[in-house]
C-alpha cells in the first residue's frame, strides 16, 4: 500500500469508481475524523461511519464515478480538488465537487477538512451576491 498522500487519494477515487467498497474504506484510518466547516454539525467519526456513507452512495448511485482534478501535497498533508458523479435511482444526475484537505498517516487518511457541495444551477454572480447580502435561498 502506497504511503504517498497523492497515491492514497488516487487509490481512493479509483476504488470508488470501481465500486470496491472495502478498498475505498481501507484508505481511511480506523480512527478517521473529519469536519465540514461550511456545514455546521456535519462530521464523520471513524472508519465504520466512512463505510456506511460509501455503502449508501455505491448502492444508491449505481454508476458512481469519482475523479481528481488536481492535488497538492506537503509532507503528510494533501489538498485535493475532486468530484463525484452518478445517476440516482429516479434517473436524475448527482454531481458533487469540492476540495478536501487530508492528513495522511501510514498510507491512510487520518483526518480531513471537507469543502464540497452538490453542483446546482444557481444563477449568475448577481444571484450569489444576493444570497450573500439578502439571505435568499
């Protein structure tokens, strides 16, 4: 098993795309923990929670694929821009993108800070500014 942070990330997204649940889960430390600062209260605690999340994704998005756009690593820290795409059982497409910052130890993700979101049509920059200044949905 490669210990290089970028190799761990490549192994993880490859496992997701191949729908190899155990290989994907094996990329995470038994005591893995993460947080999503932009979504208060959202966190993952432990490898069992990682398994449950990926099991649901792979079950409910039967054609799920994951890709990495770019990575930067420094020592045991990895920043990765990545995404997932798949078709829901109702036929609609789910697309998910963002940046994860992982600490890697002994060839596994030990902890993470997650900045990801579902891709959506949100209007132009004016709509974003309105959401920021007026609190619109």
